[in-house]
C-alpha cells in the first residue's frame, strides 16, 4: 500500500485535507471513501488498518478530515456539512481519479454515509461501522451542556479529551436529519458492522438500521471489539470482511489486469511498524513481525514464509510422487522450524566456528503405507524444487526502480 496526501474544497470553499491509500501494484480496481467518527480524524489507526485490507484487493481508499476537524479548514458547525463534505470528496475522486463505488463510515461517519449514499450516483455499496440509527445520538456526549447551549446559543464542551464549541444550530441540525426514510430509500447494497458490547453506540442501533434498509443487506458482528476498533486485529478483521464483501457487488475479479505467475510485489510503510502487504501471482498476503521485535503480529514473518515455501513444496512433491505410484496417502503434514546453530554442532557443515541456519523438517505421512514406501517418500522430500534451491548457490540481483 502506498499513501498520497491530497486536498480538495467543499461547497463552502473550505480546504479539506485527505489521504488516498493506493494498492501497491497497478491501477486501482475501484475507489472507496471513508468517513471518520465524530471528533476523530483520517489518521485514526483503525482507518489505516481497514484501508490496508482494502488496498490488498485493489481498492483505493480516500479518507479525509471533515470540516473543522483534523487538518481541514472550517468549524464543527453541523452534521449536514459532513454529508456535503462526503459529496465533495466523491466529486473530487470522480474529477481527479475515478468515481467511487464504495462508502465506508464509522460511528457518526456511518450515519453520514447512510444519508449521503442516495445522493451519489456512482456508489454501489455502503458500509456502516458502529453507526448510530439517528445522528442525534451524539448529543449524549454533551448532555450536561445542552441546557446552556439552548439558553446561550453556544457552549464549550469536552469530548474524548478535546474541547469544542457547540452551538444551538448544531443540535437543531442533528434533530432534523432523521435517518429511517433515507436508509429505506437508499437503494444500495448495505453492510452493517457493529460490536455487540459497543459502549458508545449500542447494538440496538445496528438493528434499527438493518431493519430499515432494503435488500441486499448484510450484518457482521464485530465480536469482542470496542467502538473505536482500538485493537489492530479487530480493525484488520473488519477491513478484510469489507474487502471481501464488496467484491460480490463490484465484480472486481473481472477488472484485475493479467499478471505473470512470477510477479511478487512487496510494500511496507514505516508508520505501521513492519506491517507489509504482498501481491504474489495475483494473490494478496500479509507479512509482519512479532510485537517483541517491533511489529504488530498481524501476519507471518519473512522466515515463516520461507518455511511455508519449503513445506508446501515438500508436501506437493510427495503427493505428486505418491499419486504417480498409486500409493494410498490421505494427507501429508510438514512440521518446520528455523533457528541458528554454531557450525561445530552441525555434522554436515564444512566450516566451523560460525553460525549457520538450521531448518528442522518433520514429515507426517497419513495413509496405508508400508515402511518401504514411507522411507522412499522421505527420500523424495529432498527432491522438492525449493529444497534444491535452498541447497544451491543463489544469485540475487538488486537495483533501484
């Protein structure tokens, strides 16, 4: 995934700050717009994690700061401005890149995408995450100040550690934007995602949204997650579900460019530790490192993939030989581990006094096989092409692109 900072203007002429997360390889197959939660910004970690998962499926994601929040100009005046900002974001993509087909909204941003969707012709799919059934739900954040706002017209409130000036117009606008009819008339494929134990926006809100919506619609429970998807694993899971779900309605497979089976592209962004996306022969993978090494442990490490290559190749080679011989074999399981040992502890090592890599490979053969057949299959394991490659002299040519 690669990121690009962008700026565009809303209908009020205010500059809005955004970021487009692009797939690492080739032209995006589709574009999505992400609307963040109330008082949040485009830089929320969960947004980046969800964008990561989407870009692996070829979907570029534009996330931006609503007016008066983050790095965007303006004031936090009303909820209606969020809807207009969303429309402006979609127009920006259509004019500069490609018309978006996916809207994703978190919390109040979810309420915004549900209301804006029917106003944007290019949108085919809508995703709400922890969204309230009514925008007025957010009034509970400043309930203690509501009387003062009504009396004086404005009051300063503190929300999640930040101070905001909320005026009477903001409250009136929340009340005026009823959701039920707009969701019912949306006519877009809808995915509702919600955590059952969400302490900020209760699960009953998801039920109301789902019941109001027409088919096609889907619901996914974010079991164990909090409202902000603070856990990277929860955010990554939500993103993978979204990326998989939209494929049904966007027919992304038909848009994928032809790739050679040898093509592997790897992209790693420093801000996410060692989280790395991989495109291999048209398939999307994730690599990472354990937390104790500074990673986020969201995927296998490089050596895990090395062992995977050897294990998969070994299993395939054994299966291929057994089928050719018509031997009865139900399953081949390869158990592998990697470490470094001093060469004097290695009976087959030619040098001494240095550390060498050691791979332990244990082969489990399940099936009706004689001892002679098992012994022969153990010998065949060493014929696996990856095994031969690891034992051969390897030349790696590197260059800057």
